[in-house]
C-alpha cells in the first residue's frame, strides 16, 4: 500500500516535472512576436540566403548542449569562454545578428517577456519555410539558461566522423530516435561546410580513416570536385563548399538522393547507407518529399523540446548575448 502511494506520488511528480511547451504561448503577452521574428529572419535571408541554414543549425547546436536554452547565444567574456567559441561553432555558425535584431524589436514591444530560446526556435522554423520547406507550429514557453561553457560543446554535439551506431547513441542521449536522427540529418540539404572541416576534421579526401587515400565510398567525380574546391593544405579558414550542391538553399529531399548517389559530404552522412534500417529510411525519404516533410516537422518540434527550462526556471534575457 505504502509502495503504491509512493509510486503514484512519483508518477504525479514526473508529469509535473515534464516540461510543457505550448503553441501560442505568447498569444496574449506578446501577440506579434512570431510576426516580428519572421520579418527579421526574412530581412536577413534577403541579404544572405545562407542565414537560413545558419539559424537551423544554431537551433540544433543550442538544443544539443544544455537543452534549448539559448546558451549558444551567450558571448564569451574575460572569465568565461562560451559555447559559441567552440571550434564546432566558431567561425562557422552564422545568423546571430538576426536574433539580436529580432530581440531588440521584441523588447521594445514586450519587455522581458519572450525568451531568446523561443526566438531561436521560431527563427529556425521561419528559415525552413523561407527555403521552401514545410511550416510547423512551434510550441513555446522556453526560458533562457544562465550557463554557457565551451567545454560542453564537443561532448554533446555529434562530429562529422561518426558512424551510424555512434550517431544513434548521440541522438538517443537527447531522447531522439534513430528515425529522428535520419530525418534531422536531412537538414544537410541546406548551407555549407568549411574546407577546414573537410580537410582537417573528416578527411575523406586525402587521408580517409588514416589510410592516406580517398574514401572509396565517395563518388569519384564528387571527390575530384571537392579536391579542387578544398585543396590539401588549404587552410585559410574561409573557403567553403555547399552541403548539397545545386540545392543548398532549398529544403528538399536532395540530401537523401545525394546519399543514394554516394554524394553524401561527411562520413556521418554517407554512413546512413551502411545500416539496413537507416538505409531503408534514406530510400523512403528520397522517394517522398511529403513523407520527409511530415517527419521533419515532428522531429524539429521534438528537438526543440530537449531539456528545456520552463515556468520559473532560468530567466528571460534582455540581451540574448549576456546573462541578466
Ligand atoms: C547527424 C549529425 C550531424 C553532424 C555530424 C553534423 C555536422 C555538421 C558539420 C561538420 C557542418 C559543417 C560546419 C562547417 O564547417 O561549416 C554542418 C553544417 C550544417 N548542419 Fe549539421 N550535423 C549534424 C546534424 C545536423 C542537424 C540535426 C541539423 C539541423 C536540424 C543540422 C544542420 C546543419 C546545417 C543547416 C548546416 C549548414 C550550416 C551553414 O551553412 O551555416 N545538422 N553540420
Ligand atoms: C561572464 O559570463 C558569465 C557567464 O555568462 C557571467 O556569469 C559573468 O558574470 C560574466 N563576467 C563578466 C565580468 O561580465
Ligand atoms: C542499425 O543501427 C542501429 C543503431 O545503432 C542498431 O541497433 C541496428 O542493429 C543496426 N542494424 C543493422 C542491420 O546493423
Ligand atoms: C577505420 O580503420 C579502423 C582501424 O583500421 C577500422 O577498424 C575501421 O573499420 C575503419 N573505418 C572505416 C569507416 O573504414
Ligand atoms: C601519402 O600520399 C602522398 C601522395 O599521394 C605521398 O606523397 C605521401 O608520401 C603519402 N604519405 C604517407 C605517410 O604514406
């Protein structure tokens, strides 16, 4: 009997503790928030369409490190090196100014009401829509964290050399399934990779897996093209190649069709063909944009719920770059 009561108390508590985000969270407190974010993301996108890729990736990098708490937005200072200065984020992550300008406009209308974490989640969704991907409602009510540590980034973000089993484990730690991992990887239909990542981190071109050769699973024409764009020893840090050549500013299934053609950019992309389950998902997604869109919408919503702070936890930052 005592055990039964204890169990129900725990069941009750765990329901209470499960963070609740809701669609329309700001409907009365800041009704124009989503319009403002959309306008600012659109402005940024019109100047540089790569901003869309940047914001989708920024939301992912926020959520995988300490949950979706806008820890990615915090600036380093003399006493703390923040997440954004990890080699996984600096200099590649882009779009910070878009979040800043949205935040400034929102603060002018609704003081200390909307979290930076929610602004980023809305901005990622708007980026998907601007690149011709599907619209989805974003549950909101996240609060901003007060901690951002560079040391936590590489512990939590997957690297481009990971295999399917390692990727699955990495996503599972965040409560995401193997199917969601394959679905979210489709975001690599957008944006770019720096040559330094390709040559120094996931070296499939010149020194695949320490063999001093090119990865045999990389399509030879694509390999030759990449070698031209990213010559060995090219280390200027600024040169980059499209993640999905020909459609790098369109959210579509060409990421999956590329993988089927042995044209996945990273080991972590092409590895999806080495496992029967993930390979069949790649084939399914490649064959049906509707299917992938519907899975992608749901997976983005789930990713946006990772370890969120709600209610009275954390804070509503006034400036997304600094703790209040
Ligand atoms: C599955 C594991 C993943 C790995 C190993 C990975 C790794 C990477 C790497 C190494 C880059 C290139 C960075 C550079 O050098 O510029 C990149 C870019 C990108 N990633 Fe991922 N990623 C993964 C999953 C995701 C997910 C889940 C999303 C979003 C839902 C995402 C969105 C993006 C986007 C949009 C870009 C292009 C960014 C830009 O153009 O600014 N990635 N990723
Ligand atoms: C530096 O940043 C940390 C964390 O973001 C913050 O707690 C601290 O107060 C900041 N220090 C200064 C000197 O601004
Ligand atoms: C595919 O990968 C998953 C996750 O690591 C693993 O559980 C499964 O056994 C793998 N399937 C095959 C056929 O290797
Ligand atoms: C990389 O090399 C190791 C050790 O030689 C080997 O066990 C592993 O299967 C290789 N990985 C790939 C992706 O070829
Ligand atoms: C790797 O290959 C290049 C040419 O393909 C050669 O010059 C170099 O000596 C090789 N290095 C090793 C360690 O085998």
